[in-house]
C-alpha cells in the first residue's frame, strides 16, 4: 500500500528531532536535508518544519541542465547524482520552497530523498518515524482521507495539497488550524 | 501487551553487516524504545534505528534519543582510572594522571580506611543518581551500608522526584509515579497538566496529548511560561512561579462548590474531605487570582472542564515539585482526582512525569537516605530485620538513616562528612546554591568520582573511575509509567571502563567485605539478588524476571510472583495503600515561596530544561548536534520587562540573587510572564544558573526550591574597546 509523507503543522513542538533523524539515514553523510523554523520567535514558541514536498512536476528537476535530479518510481524527488551534478545551483533557486542545499566544498547539491533506501521498501522515513508530536506522519491515502473528513474546516478550505506554488505534490500538508473543525466532546 | 491505534506493524531497515540491539534511550523517564545499530565487524555501535515495536513510543524519539548512541564511542570517554596527587588543583581539570585499576583501588581503600579510622564510619558518604539500572541503584545502597557502613547515602532524585514520591505516599500510601499506563493517556477526555514543559522534557508524550484534543477532549496547562504545550492548550493557567498550592486549592474549591465531588467515592475510599473542603473555601476565584496572577475566568473554566470530563488525568512535573512546598503541591493537585473520584479506573488517574531514566525505580531500592530495597523504611525495625537477614548482616550493623542530598553538602562544609564517592551524578551543576556546594566539595579530604566523562563534579575528585555508558551493560529500569523494562548491552566496555556494579564488588572485596559481594559476577547475578531483596516490599519486583519483561513488553510493579502479570492500573479495586485502605484528601494551607520578590530583587527567577539537553548536560553538551542547537544558556525576558531595564534581544546582562550571579544572553519573548525570568540549568562553571537558586528545602521531601526565587537584572556597562 502506497504511503505518503503527511504534515500536520499545528502539532510541531520545535524539538528538531526530524533534523537529528535526517542525519541518521544511510547515504545522508550525517547532514540533514530538512528545516524547522521559529514562526515568530520574539512572540511565541510556534515552530514549523519545512520539508521537500516531492512535487509531481518538480521545479528543481526542470531547472537542472544536467539531469542530475532523478525522480524515483515512488515519486520521490531524489538528491543530485554525484556524477551528473555540475554545481550550477539552478535548482536551489528554482525550488519555490528553497529545499535543495548546496555543498560548496563538493560542489554538489543535496536534498531530501524521502529516505529512499527506507521508503522504497515501505519503511517510514526517519523524520516521520521519530517525530514525537505526529507533525510528520507516514500514511496511506485512505488514512489521509479520513483525516480530511475529521478536520472538516468551517471555511471549506481543506488545505492539503491544493495547487500551491508548484501544483500537485506527493507530500500532503495540513496548515495550522486543524483543530478548528473538531467537535468538542462536551 | 498493549497495542493501541498508534502501533503499526513496520519492518526495520537492516543494513548488511549490522545487528540491531533492542534497548531504550539512556536519558529521560519516557525510556523510548530504540535499536542500536552495531557493526558486526568492529562490534561497535554506529547508529540508531527506531523501535516501532515498543508500545509506549512506537519508534518516536526526541533529538537526545536520536543522538544518544554517540555517547558510547565519544572522544571524551574516560578510558583509564585517573589519580590526582596535587590537592591544590581541585576544582580544575588539571593534574590527573592515568593509573591502573589496582593502583586506583588501593589509593581509594587506603584513604577511605584512614578517614573512617580517624573520624568514624560516617565520615564517608555516597552520592548517587538514578540514570542507571535498578540493579546498580540497589547495589549502591548495599555498598554504602554493608561495604562502607556509612549512614550518609543519598541521590540526585532529591533534586528531581522526591516531592512526587512524598506527595503520593501521603495521598495514596504508595509511590508509583503513574496510576495508569501511558497508552491510556490519549483516550482520556481532559488532561490537566501542571508544571510540566512536556514538549521539551518528555517530547514523546506529545502525540498522545495532542490526540486528546483531536478527539475533542480538553487540555489545561498550568505554567508561568507559554511553553509549546501551553501554546495549544484550551486553557493556559499562567500562574506566578511558586503559587501552585493556591491554584490547586482554588480549583478544588470550585469542583466541590459546583457539585463535581463524587460523594460515594469520597465517603467509601477517602479520608480528610470535610477538613479540606473547609480549608479551600477561602480560595475563591478572586482570592486565588490575587495570589497566582491567573485571571478568575480561566480558573473557573479549568475547574469546569476537569469537573465535567467523564475521564480525566492530572499530570505534573518538576515545576510544582521543585518548590519548598513541593510535597503539598503534589497532594493538592492529587486532591482533584480524589475528590471527583477520577482515579482507580482506566483513562483516569494521576501521574508525574518522572525526570530521569530510572527516576522511579532508582528511588525505591535503597539509594535514598531513609530507604531500603523494595521501598522498605530504614526507620522500621521489621523492614531492617528483613533486609539484614537477606544481606547476612545483623540489625546492629545496619547504619541509621542519613540526610538528604543538599544536607550532605552542609555536612561536608561542617567537616562531619570528609570523604565522598560520587557516581552517576553531577551536583557541581545540578545542586542549588552552587557557590556553597562547590566549595564543600573542594574542601573534602578525599573524593572519588565514577563517570564516563570528566564532568564538572569530577574536577573536584582525587580519583576518577571510568565507568561504562548505558549501552555497554545490561539491566532493568522502571520508566515513568512504573513499567520495568530491560536495557540491553550492545557493545563491550570501551577501554578499561567497567560497570559501576563491578567497581563496587571489587572495591568491597578490597575493603574486606567480599563475602557480601563476591558472588556477584555478572549483571544477571546482581539482578537476581536485587529481585529477591525487593520481595515482600511495597515495590515488589520479585516476579519481574528478564524473560517476563521481554515476553510482555515490560512488567508494571507491583509484581509479586512469577505467575503475576504485573499492575498496569493502580487501585482498580479502589484499595489504597494506607492501613485502612483509604486515600487521603489533604487540607493544605497556602505558603508563599521561601523567597518573595522585594525592592532589591523584584523579579521571579525560575529554571528548567530545553529539549536538546538532559540534566546537568554532562552527556548532551558533548553531542555535536545538540550542542549546535543549544550551545549556551540564556535568560528569557518579557518585552515589557526588557523595556523597563532598557535591554535588548541577545544583549548580555548580569542576573543575580542573594546567592550568586551570572551573565546571560537575553532572549526576548512574550511567552513568559512579565514578572518572571527563566534560565535553563544544563550548563557548567560560570554559566550555571544554580549559582543563583535557593536551597530552601521542602520539610518532607528535602527538595530544594529550584523553581522560584527573587532575582534582579542589571544592564552591563558598555565596554570600551
Ligand atoms: S520532529 Fe516533529 S515536532 Fe519536532 S521539530 Fe520536527 S516536525 Fe516539529
Ligand atoms: S546544482 Fe546540480 S542538481 Fe542542482 S540544478 Fe545544478 S546540476 Fe542540477
Ligand atoms: S524524508 Fe528522509 S531525507 Fe527527507 S527530510 Fe525526512 S529524514 Fe530527511
Ligand atoms: S530523552 Fe526521553 S523523550 Fe527523548 S528519546 Fe530519550 S527517552 Fe525519549
């Protein structure tokens, strides 16, 4: 059963365990490929992760003159191929979310590969495995649909994977406000 | 086996040439399950893999857990015993030379025996900790009493769990940190959480806590700061530090007034209701608000939600416990559950978030100055007799009760205690009033420190013994639920390091006490003796065999026999552990913090943790990722207060109290009360906030008041370059 990365931003507690976990994937050379931001640090403790959304038609790959960014059959937009990447950094500018990182020493782009050595065999990615708050989850489409029903937002805007900056994405995101649609028990 | 909705059947990634060793995190009381990745060629730990099959945490870990494996083969590991001959270098890292174990042991035995000959048995002391296995905690107690024969043993739980223990003993007659398993928490209808920065200190509880709200339940959080969990609470009771007792009384008053008391339960299963009802009457929302600074509407709303909830859990942590009325705070919040009868059934109850990995188990088996294995009392002659018989000593040989952790430093200062064997703790960072404590350690005649890194406290030692990390030994710990779990060995001890139980056996032999210790040749031997020693006590572990732990994902104590499965839910039969079987509802008059703000010190200082560090930071400050995330302490200041003092974000200011001072970078945030400042305590030397904290002790638990004292900020004069 195909599973996707699903984000519930309102859950994030800013622990950055996802960053620590990302350094632990095989082939990640102990460098994390994801981001966590303090939304308004002088005001409150709200944080949010910024993850590669694994766009169906990714701007990074489109912009790459060397075909260094491959798309895996699972839909994962992979990190640059060492032998192809020419270090032009087009992709870092093309991605509307600023996901690809650049290693100036190796002259090489690196980015989230959705832990392809895990997810190709159905094992959850590291970040979604450890995330203590369930901000990052690894779910089937049915589970995501159930979430959509559960959080029936009164403004009619189910925010997950609407055509945003880059059309359809493999990762589904639920912006802050998930609790708006919840009916209280009493 | 509790398999709940969060549990998913997932495989692990298994690289070739690697074995996965199932174990748990080395740090906090959550004891998250993890697999350590071990290279089969080098037999070294090289990484971590989630443990999806652990029912409490289902693969989740905080950043400390993810990087915990990096401790084992860290460059800072102590690999050989160290001796320092020049006493004038005490309090520094300098002057240590490598020695053989034999030389170190000889040196220790010679000095220990001389001190005891000159000044009596009780001139030696043992200061230990609960970030180690039950077996080690047990043996440390036996080592102090049988091998050294000293009354002075105590442990760092006095800075952590002792108020919770005291409060539970008084209210229930038994101290099990949680009356229900964690797998119940997301199914309750209302969580009332006081003084717990859960998202940072017990992060892997958060997916269950958020789920209460997702299901339409309520979350109430009492904290002076808008912590990440308070930010999303339905009601945030933003109280002044040190005023919990008034808040708890105020809420209890409303629960009773508004008819939420469960009369049948109160009548049949508790004592003390009428008296308490009378006492809390004065705590009207307005009066409570005056003391706590929380708006009356919020107090009313919180009481209404907790009262109406079919099931509810009251939870708390160091915020309410590290006060000089910590025990009263615990009993006062526990009153809420007893009066409403929301206890002794699934999905309802009371729990403390145990801080240290083995904070629960480590306090039960005789490291505490007044306790013996199985939660027996050293002041109870029958208990003493049972334990003496088991150990093979006479009751006359059993030392008397000692004093609490902080009081040991007072006795060191008075030269009553002259020698110290310190293990599994770093009081030079974690004790309050550090100028005094560090000086007391410096003036000791002789000090031994056992650690795997050269901690700030080791800087005061004459001998340092290299011990192993959690991953190089095996044994049990008891997590915050009261579930006994198994830590497994993933690697052979690095260098010449040895587990503490082995060090104690070898030292005991050289002290001429071999006949009580020499039979302990493996961790398993210690475990078997330990289980036997607890038999018949309150905290009976005798049926918790390693095999049973493996088979049923842990064993909740009490577990009195091989056939008994253990006790996930406490008090299901509504029987409490006081002699009459009833719980005690406690009438607790309000007392302000020991030190209230004044003209000279107008601010309230409170301390706590950040998600990236554990306790004194001796371990986590050495892990690159965690260090990068939080390299230094800071002081959180509200923008209004910052304006008043004319200080800016990231500016360095002097923060001081009656006891000490330190300089910190300012972090401006609206997520704190304007009368309060906060500093995390994980840092050493001149960065330690405990230079400033107040050692006012709780009369029962002897817990210092880390969480509230009076302080002042001073803008630094601009230095001319
Ligand atoms: S691990 Fe989860 S909760 Fe922690 S920072 Fe990342 S997304 Fe947020
Ligand atoms: S940096 Fe590498 S991956 Fe990115 S666009 Fe250029 S060649 Fe492609
Ligand atoms: S999916 Fe894997 S590679 Fe991508 S951010 Fe998460 S841990 Fe890193
Ligand atoms: S520190 Fe606590 S919450 Fe974090 S991984 Fe370890 S046991 Fe879990």
